[in-house]
């Protein structure tokens, strides 16, 4: 099932933090939320491991470019086709305004997953009009891979800027609902944990009054992400090194590694993994 990763239209939102409106603050829930023994600890096998590379972002640009030009889809990429939950985010302009962000929590082979969600996030995000061809030159694309899912003790058992969270709850009609924020969202909005969860409940369609008792019924998972972003200018520079069949950027001669500019090679080696020690700020 597809999910969007940001709330509203991507602008900062001031929240009415009903659920934290008492003198005890975080004691609304378990005062031992986010125990040191579990929350925020990076598994040893993740500290030196990076799945992402810039070709994944270029592939998303390639797919969108061909889609908007009504061209044949690009051939198979050369990066790994292992399966991961993933999100594709599009931003635009100098202010990096959100234009679409949709992904899936189902582990999906990267070749088909990025091909699918590059288009869905650009054209099917209900918060925005579909991206148009004339916007391409102003776009930034980021790919987020979701890793190391863990069940939380409660909905405070995670750290702002380190973890993404996925919540499950029943709305006022008893219907099961889910919603997620990537790790950078709470940082960008300036929210604490309770504000983040409350806003996420609203995003997920919960319209009733949010009480401390209801907050304790929310089921929460936390996860890490690996995230990398590139601009259209980077994409055009890379693809300009290749032949241009269809008068576009798609390589009609089968898979071929992208020739990365030096600054992008450096960025790839220093992929922004949203782990402790990283600010988690969205860089798309």
C-alpha cells in the first residue's frame, strides 16, 4: 500500500498539542519511553553499510523524463535489485518546496519499485497537482530506503531526527488506519514527539479529540532511513555524457552505469543516513 511521507503541503504547521496539555508533559505516556537500552542505538552492521547510490535518484529522473515526454521507459539500471521499503520525494525551487512524496512499506525490488514510485509520487500525490514537464529543470529528487524496523514500547519510544515512525490506530468510526513520517519531518517542522504523533494522527484521518488515553492505544514502529538527493542539473550533467536517443535522456542501448560528476561521487560516499550523529534534515 502506498503512503505519503509528509503532512499537509510540506509547509511548517503549528499544532494544537492537546495530548501534551498537562503539567507532567511526557508522563502522559510511559515516562520511560525511549529507554537507553534500545532507542537510538545503531546496529553495528548498519554503521558502515550503505545501500543507496546516486544512480537510483538519476533513474527516477530518467523515468519521469520519459513519462512526461511520452517516450519508452528507460532500460534496466545497474544498481542492486534487492527489495526494500522505499519512498521517492520530489521538491522544487530554491526553497525546496515539496511537490510529492509517496512510497511503500512493502519490501519492493528496487528496479520496479523506483520505476513505479518515481511516477506515482510525481503525479498521484493528492496534496498536489501532477508535476509538469516545464517544472523538470527546477526539481530535486530524493530516494529514501527504510531499514531496521522495530516495535516501540509506546508512541514516544523514538528520537526526533533519528527515527521515522509508522503508526497504526482506529479512527472514531473504528476503522483501522496507518500513517508515517520520515525522520526529517519532525526536525523540519520543529515538533517534539507528542506534536509529531498528534499531527500524524490528523494526517491519517483521525478527527476526534486526541486524549492521553487514546494516545496509549496507538501502535508505533520506528525505523531508520538511508536518504540521498540530487538535482535536475546533476542529472542533466550525468546524462549529457551519454548518447541521447528519442531526443531525450533515456539510454536506448540497455543498462549502462551513469558517469557521476566528482561532487556527486563524494556525495554518494557520504550518503546521508539518518542515524545518531546525523541531523536528519531533508536534503532534497
